[in-house]
């Protein structure tokens, strides 16, 4: 019994570190944040962090993974508010854009920061893309006119990468006003295309 309490306490402390680190990264940016900042905010010594995490990059990756889990939890709740496949895909796309925008702004990330943690970020990114594909796949599977189609996985990948392109283009070119219209137009074309095959 003692071991399960220790594990729970370790998980609780690790989560507390993640939540505090999230605030520190948001306030100072990834580059300027230090382990000392995180430890001081937790009122512990810096060396205590090493019991839970290898380094700042490891903590940062845990923060990103926490953000991804939060994104999908919120998305699951939001998606339930829509009954149509189009409505669900619209909610997914809008939430994805908000996540993208919040993520970049929250941590004041630069391309250099991402490349510094390239291996870890790529691994997390691949998992995030996989979860996105599975999420869209579940939306399409729930549509009775598409349920038994073997192409759903491929369609989901195409959808994810297309929406990502629209979002990136809108964000980089400061055309967010047009983005909702472009995404809705794309979803209309996408659904007409896959239902007409």
C-alpha cells in the first residue's frame, strides 16, 4: 500500500511541477525560464526537480504533453455540442487553430527554441498528429454514410494536413478573418468529395 501512495505522491508532485513550469514558461518564455525559477516557485531546491525530471527540456516536453491532453479533453467536450459531421469537423478545426495560436504565444517560442529540442519535439509532434488523425477518423466513422469505408484513415490524414495548411497560412499572413470561411469552404468540398466517391 505504501508504494501506491508514493507513486500517487510522485505523480502529484510531477503534475505540480508541470503546472508551475507552464506558468513560468508562459511568463518568461522557454529560453529565459530556468530550473531555479521553477524550483523557487515551488519552494523547493533545484536539485529536487531532478527526482522527477532530467532537465528543463524534459519538463518542457511534459508541459507540452499536458497541453495536448488538455486540448483533446476540451475538444471532446466541445465536439459533443454538434450533431453533424460538418459541425464536428468545424469545431475540431477552430479548436486546432486556437490551440496553435495559444501554444506559440504562450511560450514565446521561436524556431530556434523548437530546434534546440528537436528530437523531443518531433516525437511529441508525431504523437499529436496521430491523435489528430484518430480524432478525425472517429468523427468520420460516426457518420453512417461513411462508417464502413476503408479509406477513412487516409481521408483523415488528408483532412488534418489540409486544415493545418490553412491554419498556418492564415496565422503567418495575418488573415485570420478569412480563415473561418476558408475552413468551412474546405470542409464542404472535403465532405462532398468523400461522400461522392
